[in-house]
């Protein structure tokens, strides 16, 4: 007879929720400048490989039932593939990025135009440096906002006023994890995974209080960008090299999908960086 109450048979029923994403094909992908420690312009890159890897991610998201729209890539903007940085979209309001580095400045207008053309009525470019979903991640507790390398802490009040949700600042300290989405991923509204060492002691304490049950990543998984993951509440798409993290997620009832985005990692980005969630 099966003992239904055996303690080790705790099964969490996870539920995928259909998402709406915006992506940008890496037609003009290249590493021509260095604005994070991963970018080495002297190393060769392959545009074809970047496109092929990106197509796999796109196909996977569509096959999981998600709606994926694309924005036209613009020549001369090699980082535009990282659509997550283009804006933060909550309740149909788009707060378009203001990039810290002039190299990416030109991307903002493309996003403003795209959102307007799609009929979004509330579209505004951030007043302070704000790198969209690279640093702004929505949870039930509030919008987590990374700072320390890219987004200006002053951009938090602006986001709070526009979205009418609490914004919780988190300070990053390791230059390898310069955006919040390289150090933390939202798995399901109030469940996250993160690499504690990427944060100041104070932010670590805050994360422990907010998410006592979080999945904790180790350095080996963080450096292969395992935290740059996309989750729909059940399916988690993450770099295939993050095997330790994938095992932890499966043990929690998630289904993991490893992807190879090695070409994009040369610019310091992976799965999450390529997908901007359009929250209706
Ligand atoms: N080369 C880009 C930059 O440094 C990579 C952006 C990655 N995007 C992200 N959401 N983390 O800005």
C-alpha cells in the first residue's frame, strides 16, 4: 500500500501562465565596445551563430504557448538583441529605458516608437538611467530594482509613481553581475532564485526577509548566467551549462529547458536578456 502521507512525497503543482514577450533578432549583433566585463571586442563573434541560437530560444517560447512579438533590429545597435533592457512594462504601461552608456542610447527611440505603434497609450522614457527589465523585475511583493552599475536609484521613485506598485531597491556589487537579471530571476510571482554574493550585505538581508524560501545559486551557476532565466511559473528556460541550478529547480517541481546562447554571452547576456515581458 502506498503511504500517501509519507513526508518525502510532497508534490507541488506548478502552473504555467501564458506570457507575452517582445524579442529582437540579433541581425546586427556584434561586440564592438566593452561596457561590462564579459565584452571583449577583440574576440571574434559570429552573427550567424547568434541568430541560430536566438531562433532556438524564440522557437522554444512559442512551442510552450507564449505569444512572442518582435521589434526590428536597427543597424549600428549591436546590443539591441537584449530586448529586456528596452523597457519595463506593467499593467500595459511602458517605462522605456534610458541607457547608462551612450553606445546603447539609440535603442530607446526604437522602443518608444514600437510601443506607440502597438497602441500602448502610456509610453514614457525614463527620466533617470533605467535599463528596463535588466534591472526591474516584478514580483507580488513589489518591483525589485537593481542599482549599483546601470540603473540610477532615483529611477525607482519614477517607476513607483508610474506603476503604482512598491519598488524595492537592491544594490549590486560584483561587476560580472551588473544587471539585476544576471543575479536574480523571478520564478513565480513570489518565488525567486538568486546569487547572494552579487548583492551588498544589506540587500542580502532584505532578500532573505522577502524570500526566505528562495532557490540559492552558487558561483558556478551564476557565472554561466544560470540566473538569466525566463520562467512562466512552471517552465524555466536557462543556459544549459547551469546544471546545478537546473537540478535544484527540478527538485522544486519546475520543468527546466537548457539553451545554448554562448554567442550572446560574449556580450554579457543570455535568455532573460533577450526577452522583455509585456505585462497586461
Ligand atoms: N552588452 C549588453 C550591456 O552590457 C548586455 C545586456 C544584457 N542584458 C540584460 N538584461 N542583462 O548592456
